[in-house]
C-alpha cells in the first residue's frame, strides 16, 4: 500500500514528493499554470479525459489569501487617508474664503485711510496739526501692510489647497 492504508481510519501518509508535469494523449500540449505554488490536490488521474475549464490541480492558497487580506487592508487605509485629505481640502477652501473676505475688509479700510490722507494733504498748511497728518500717513502705511498680510494668508491657503489636491491625486 504505497499511499498508506486509509481503510484503517487514518489519513494516507506521504511516502514521496516529486515535481512533475501533465502531458495529454496522444500529442503533448504545453499547459502553463496561471500561478506557481505547492500542489494541494490533483483532480485528474493518468489517462483520464479532461474538458475545457475542468480543474486539474489545486494549489495551497494560504499565502495568496494572506496577500489578498494585506491588499484589502492597504486599500481600506488608502480610502481612509483620501477621505481625511478631502476633509482637509474642504477646510483649506473654507479658510481661503475667510482669508479672502478679511483681505476685502482690510482693503476697504485702506481705501478709507487713503481717502483721509488725500484729504488732509489737500488742505492748506496749518489748517490741521502736523501730528494729525503724520498719524494719517502712519495709519495708511499700517493698513497697507495689513492688506499685504491678508493677501499672503490667502496665498498660503491656496497653496495648502493645492498641496492637498496633489496628495489626493497620489492616493
């Protein structure tokens, strides 16, 4: 009994292990497997007719199942990262809108300061104290700087939104 005595209620014991090939009769046709691996079970016997689509050999699939689980986990992680990046993108867009509105408000204040300074400069000398004219110039300069800062903040949020969009594309 080469394969062990299965009538005794036990599993057949393995007597030998060898690599091999399948050769159809009467002419050999090369059959290439889709995957390489360790054979779990041979479904046909020597000389048995085989039809198209019929399984010939089953392979041990433990490694493949593990690889599929890992790939599914990576896909889930990528989807979660993408969702987080989408939320960050919406936040960056909202902050950009807020910064734009702040810039508009600062520009309106600058227009008021420019108008005030223009009017003070248009008055005859001595009509208003020199201190008031100097303060108007300083307030106009300060408001110009505030507008520049607001524009920089808008540019920062645009850049952040672009960075996030590129990260989403990578995901």
